[in-house]
C-alpha cells in the first residue's frame, strides 16, 4: 500500500533524482511513485521475458526499462519462472509457488552497469523487490552506495526462498554498511493467519538521518 504524502516528503527531503526499480514486474511501482508525485527519471529492471514484454508495452515518461536481473556478480544466471509471476526469482521458492520452468537470464552488478547505462544521479532511491535476492543486489551496488542514500528492500519474517536471509540478518548487514531503518511498510500478508509474510523496509544513510530533528 502506498501512502502518498510520506513518499512525496521522502523524495523531497533526500532530493531523490533517480529511482532504480529492481524487480519491476509490470510497472506497479512506477505507477505508484508517479501517483505520489515523483517527476524524475525511473529505471525499471525485470528479467522475466514474458513479464518484461508487458512492462515494455506500458506508457510512461522519463522511464527506462531493462530486461536484466541485478545481483552481486555479472553473468548468465538461472531464473525460476513460477505459476505466480510475482514469485519468480533467482532463488528456488519454498512455499506454494510452483516452478514452471527454469531459464537463463543476464545479471549485472549495479556498480558495473552504472557507467554502461550512463547513470549520473547523486541521490538514488534503490527500490528492490527481488524475491529473496535483495541483499545480493545491494552487495552488487557496493561501488556506488555513496550515491544511494535510500534503499527499500523486501524482507520476510520467515524465508520464502532457499537462501533468503532472515530479517535480523538483513538489518544487521545494512547497519554494517551505514544504513538504518527509517520506515517499514506492509508488502503482503496472510489474512487467514493475520500475519505479515513480507515487509518493505526502507533504509537511509545513518548520517543523513542524524540531521533530522525528532
């Protein structure tokens, strides 16, 4: 769920001049951030070829779309296509999602792709929804983290994929990089059990948060 005023304030306060939308699916995040008033450039990444075709067919402005996965290493990687395209991942699902097939897709480290794509932004909001692979995306951005004051990662209280790190490990890893939690939003929940199964955690550079008055 997008609460528009907080997003507007977040983008304005941190002077966000580029959104990198990793795991874009068909562009839901693009729509949400445009509705929230962001007028700057957005670059969306979606490695599922069928889903990317739908993403590429949508109308938008200042919107670059790339058919790549992001990871901690560049190269060709195995990608699991599931019966729910929101659950397709570089990782093998543990839950109800059923793997229909495995394909090979191109993956890049963000810091390697940065110059190739001509990114020149100074205050990037890195939004990641990589189905359990989010920390690997962040590791692959290590060379450009000085330009990324804000990172949103999808984190699960209990792993949904083989190798998905638990929530405390994600928070601790981000702390070691100099980021701390500044907001937590719902991503998805199990209504029957009344529990969240995924959260969107927004991390900000610690030194920038220290300047904000309580």
